[in-house]
C-alpha cells in the first residue's frame, strides 16, 4: 500500500515537471506577447508613459524573456501543484474534510484571480503613474534629469508589487480559515474586526503609492471582501444548524 502511494507521488511529481516544462516552452514561444502585455499594465496609468526601455547589456533582453517566462510558469504551476496535492489527499479524507479542503482551494484560486485582476487594472498602474509623475515635475524646474528605465528594473518592480498583493490575499485566506474554525462566532468576529481592519490598512499602505486616496480605496475594497466573506460564513453556519 505504501509503495502504491509512493508510486502515485512519483507520477504526480513527474506530471508536474512535464506541465512546468510545457508551460515554460509555451511562455517562451510567446515571449513577445507576454512582454507586450506586461508593459501594457503601465500604459493605463497616464498618457505620458515611456514607450521604450533602456538596455545596457547585450543579453539583458534575452534574460528578461527568460525571467518573464519563468515567472509566469511558476505562478501557474503553483496552482497546478495545489490541485494535484488536493487530488492526492482527497481519497483519504472524510466527507466534511473533503468539503472543507475543497472550499479552501476554491477560495484560494478565486482570491488569487481577483488579486491578479486588481493588481493589473488598478494597483500597478496607479503605483507606476504616481512615481512617473515625479519625472513630469522636473519639466517645470531647471533640472537636467531625464528618466529612462531599464527593462529588467521594470519587471523587478512589477514582481515586488505582485508579492505585496499576494500578502494581502493570503491574509484574506487566513481569515477565511480562522473564521471557519471558529464556526463564524459573531462575538469573535466582532472582537477581531478592529484588528483585521488595522491589518488591512497597513497592507493597503504597503500596496499603494503614498497617496491617501489610493490607500482608502484599496482599504475599502479589502474590507468589503472581508465583510462579504463574514456574511457568507455566518449564513453557512446558520444553514448547517437548521
């Protein structure tokens, strides 16, 4: 029996490696499209964005393509591995454990998709536009600075903002798990609400540019998701009790 489990683990790891390899090849094959999409995330911030990137190394563009393909492949593979792990463990779970693990997995993937959407449509363009405005202010001053960003620095900047957004959605998943473990006890929810609000404001401060409007908007968005999850969990517990 143990040999069968070890054999299945080996097969799943082998399939995951094959999936990673195929995704890496596909991402590199469409590397120009991926780069165009990632550059387009900053073009929605304002109309005076840079239309070119500075390169000082002959291999920088190639390494940027490799890095971008590797980055996208790892993000997709992480979700694939989670699904593989769930499928492997699901056969040994009770019915309520299977339902709970399935809800956690669905919530994780949903929050990840929402995180990516909010990042690419709101947070990253706003952050990029905020820092780019400082270059426009120099036009009204007697300074000779000229801003030219390197392609690698742009991708690293995007990755940093992405990981900060990941921190927020992981906190939401942690809250979902804690709320389910406490069976959506209203007393505990009310007691911890101020603490979660404080954490949300800190996360929004780290995510957004140092402008009050962006921080308030992101905080309201996170709090709205928090309240929706709370209402859903309370309703779920009341239905189960009936």
